[in-house]
């Protein structure tokens, strides 16, 4: 009991298990990898100079940055108006639209990539449709192109852009727009001068997340792109598979990591929204920094004042209803975005019931042939059972250490909490291929390459980060006076946590566990590096088949995996992670 009392006085000690796993599997190996890239113990930049001297390396590097920037820009162009329109609808419709965004986000990356292979392939949905309509005489080269890579990446990253934007926009007081309109501002002026500056934290966070994650893309460029569309992650993976020159691999990995680190340090990931005034001040400073146009703008503004005053007086008491055409345009736009997000999964599910030797849409005959093929093939069922075992173990381990870490961080000082949180989130912030190589080195020293234990430890460093994020969000709304009340009645720290804290944060803990399970079950890149040749998980089996042959059995497997996010959402709802009208267990505020 004395140990728990001391632990209660030092809450940061609860983060030790999470940091121990992170340090052994990722922290120490990534440091050793950095020393290798610097040619230790001589410590020189010879490896970096050798990398940059080769034109092919530089071309792939700039190509990676270009693809990431273009994909981020497309996601922002599509995601911003989508998020704005989602926040503008009724609460019930907004919930439905957010579910439509979350389901693709939680669906396996392999499944979504496979869906676009089916749609864009030479014998895919689009080419078959055009051939049947006699609009083309031979299949169009839609797949294995840069366009296909952008289509696949944007489809995967668009929810990552929309969700932070919706989160920020939901916190903007809509009465501010109404106040601007009442002062004579046009709808566009009110949006540009009031709403947009306040939504900049969401723009910054969403763009930063999309760009950094795009830097580490490996599966989508390899499956949908050609040789000219390879990104740096594909280049690193090829080096590992062929020669595994440690110095060369380390250098490539840290160049990729350096780009992500520079972007993170320059832009900064701020989800609090406290930098909005600075953004607004930046706009003012930018406009005031144009002295050549200042006097002209002021003169034109004076000329327009009488007109604006007359117009404002005339429209002051007029009803300001929105044009029905804008509502129609907005509804069509959101409908097209939802179609883009959901249609690939629908195509895969329908095709999985095909009776033919090749996939066709729509199927000429319905059959469970490919589902029987999956359940009757020991290689498929064995890989699925291995993935389930690993994912369950990862979910248990990550939930325990992640919940303890979140609780300890929640009770720590804000400065320490911020620093430690950034360290814990490193495995999901850094490019996946870099984390995989570091984990490979860490497990190699422990002799755990090619073992389920090694895979579980590798998956847990990323899954624990997701648990920390979700449980921390739940703890942010937790009333700590309930713990104080329990302790005033002589309950110890352990009893207080078990009887008071844990039941109230249970929805967040269960949500974190389910998210950890899905993250582990879908992992491909890191698993391919640490699994060796003895263990094959279901995603690895799917990836091998996708690279070698488009087996229709994959469609049946993909359809089953599409059910995972649906079951995840149902489980979250059943366990009570939904808004409640009131918190009956909360203590009243003083003076209430």
C-alpha cells in the first residue's frame, strides 16, 4: 500500500511501463541508427553526401515531397468545404456524415488500396464500363500512374483532414458570423474575416498530419504507382530487401525523418486553437506590409463608404435567407465526397459475391464461392488467426500501459505533460518505415525477430500512443473532486482508481483498446520488417497476393475487414461512449 501511496504522489511514475517499451523497441535503436548515419565513431556526413550525390536518390526525395504536398493540397481543397458543410447541418445529419467519414478512416489501408486496384485496373470497373459502352477500344492506363497514386492517397488521407477541421469548426461561435452580417458584411466577407481565421488551427493540424503521414506512404505508391512513382519509403524498403546496407538505410531513413521533423518544428502541431489571434495578427501585418497599396486602398474605401452605408440601411431589416441554389450545391458536393469515400468499399463487398473466375461488377451470378475459398484455405485462416492473437495481445498490453501513462500525464504539470506526450506520440508521428527499421534493430538485439512477442512489442508502441490520446481526451472532462471525495473517506489511491476513476473513464479505455486492436490488425509495413519468414499475418498474406496476383479471395477477406470499423462503432455505442444530457455523478459547482 505504501508503494501505491508514493506512486500517487508521483503520478509521472505511471508512465514508466510505456516509456520502457518505447525506449527498448524504438528509442535506443533510433539513436543508434542516427549514429550509424553519421558514420560513428568518426562522425562525418559522408553517408549523407553519398546519398545526395546520386541523382536517382535526389529525384526520389523531391518526388516524395512533391507527392506529399500535392496530396495535402488536394485534401485541404476538398476537406475544408466538406467540414464546413458538415458543421452547418443539423445534429442528427452531422452524426450520420461523421460516421460516413470515420468508417473509411478505420477501414484497413490494404482494403482501400485493393479497392482502387479493382476500380482502376485494366479489367477494372471503369475500363469494363467504358468498353461495354463502346467508348474505348482498349483499356485506359488508369493504374500504375501518378494519378492513381493521388487518387489512393487522397482517399486514405481525406478523413484525416476532415476530422480535425470539424473538431475546430464545431468550437467556433456561429453568432460571430451573424454579428458580422448584422454590421453589413457580405456572407463571403463574414466568412473570410471572421470564420476562416478562427478555423486556421484545424487547417494547420490537418495539413500537418496529412503531409507527415504522406511522407511515409509505402503500400499505396507500390500498389497503384509505377516505377517512376516510387517514394522514399519504397526506396528504403527496396534497400532493406536487397542488401540491407545499414549505413545507407539509416541515412535514407533519417533524411525522411528530418523532413518530417523540420515541418513539425516550423509549423507546430497546436490543437488548442490558442494561436488563432496570432494568425489573425499575421494577416493584418501582411496587409499592412504593402505600403504601395495602402493609400489606394484607403482612398477606395472612403469612396465606397456612402454606398455601403446606404446598402446596410436598406437591408438592415430584410430577412437574410440563404439561396436555395447554394444549399443544393453544398448537398451535391458533400454527397460526391461521401460517394468517393464509401463507393470503393461498396464495390469490393459486391464483387466478393461474384461467381466468376475473375472479379466483375456487377456480378453476373451471386455466390459465396470466394468466402468458402477463404475459410477452406489453411493459409488464409492460419494468417487470420495469427493476426487475431497478436491484435488481442497488443490491445491488452497497449490498453494497460497506455491508460496508466494517460492517467500519469493527466496528473503532471502542463510543461512536463506536453514534452512527454510528444515523445509517446513519436511512433505514430514518424514515418512508418523509419519506425519499422528502428524496431527491427531493437528486436534484433533482443533476439525477437520472427517471433510473435517481437511483433506484439512493435505494434504496441504505436497502439499505446493511440490509447494515450483517447484516454487523455476522456480524462480531460473528468471531475477530480470525485477522487478527492473518495480519498477523504479513507480510500487508497488504488481503490479510488478502481472504484471511482476507472468506471467513469471506461468508455475511453474501451475505445482505446478497440482502436489498438484495429491498428495492430491492419499493420503491414512494420510487421513485414520484424516478422521474418516464419510468421504471416493476414495483412501480410493480403499484400503478398496483391503483389503477385489479384486473387478474388482477397475481395472476400476485404469485405470481412470492412465489418471491423462498423463493429468498432457499435461496440463504442454499446459501452456508453456517447454524449449524455447530464452527468448525474458529478459534484455540483461551488455555490450552485
